[in-house]
C-alpha cells in the first residue's frame, strides 16, 4: 500500500472508525484461534507452548482494551466535530423538516 493510499484510508474519523472495527474483529478471531491452540497445548502437555499462548492471549486482551478506549475517543471526537461544525443541528433540522 502506497503512502497516498494509506493517507486516504485515514482521511476521516469515520474511516479510522472502520479500521478500528476491523481490528477489533480481528482481535476476537485471534483470541478464538489462540484459545483453541491453548487447549490443544494443554492436551498435549506442552507447557512451554501453553504459557506462550497465555502470554499472547494476555497481550491481545490488553490490545483489545486499547482498541475499545480508542473507539470511544473517536466517537467523542466525531461528536465534538459535529458540535463545532453545527452538523448535529443541521441533521436535527432536516429530520424535523425545518429549513437550514
């Protein structure tokens, strides 16, 4: 991916929110895979591998917490942007059928 394409992916709060949603989904999928691998390691009595997977699960949990907080911050920023630009007022006026 070129630098220009990368910039376009993150040119708005909404595009970053989409990225964060995909990242959160990927984290959940990775946790499911690691849980399955952890059970297999325990079954095979592979303690070293089981401990490594436990560490990876912990790190994913920490990352998931950061993603959750970041998504909330992005929602706050979007709300603040709407307040600054009076976007919310325009949306409410359109919904009420009032002229701008």
